[in-house]
C-alpha cells in the first residue's frame, strides 16, 4: 500500500497558500527581531515545529499556527479568515435563495368562547 504525504494530497492552491502563510510568519518574526529559540519558547513548541510552521507544513496543527500568530500579535486577522462578510460566493448564493415574495400570515380568529372569557 502506498502512503501519501499530506502535502501530496492537498490541492495546489492550498499548498501555495500554506507556503505563503509560513513565509509571512517567518518574515513577521524576523521584522520583530525575534530569534527562533525565543519564538518557539513563547509559542510552547520546539524549534523543529517552528521551522515546519515557517515552511507552511500542513502536518502542523491549526492550533500551533494560531498560537504562533498570537505570539506575533496577528490573531485579529485569524478571526477574519472565514468571516461571512468576506464570503462572496456564500453571500451570492444566499441572495439567490431569497424569497420572491413575502407573505404575512393572517391572524387566526379566536373562538367566541375564548374572547368572552367563558370556560
């Protein structure tokens, strides 16, 4: 049985996005003049895992990426990754499914015994 590495099964655009994320994380760390040893310590990960993050390795957990972004002060952007306001396809599909006409429900008439208070 042939075992595939995780990167081989990912679509090419996903691999490119992961690689870019890793490069951006590395650049952000370097701009802040944080060494790999200090960064790994602050994120509670090994330097080996940090190197994997900076390469965009998809085998590293999402939580680790999130923690590294937190250490860099970039968590606000993480919260907006799948924000519904920026989901153009989802918004378009939702708009297509809007009702053509909105009908108000008629108020149901109460029975005469309910309105008179008769039990």
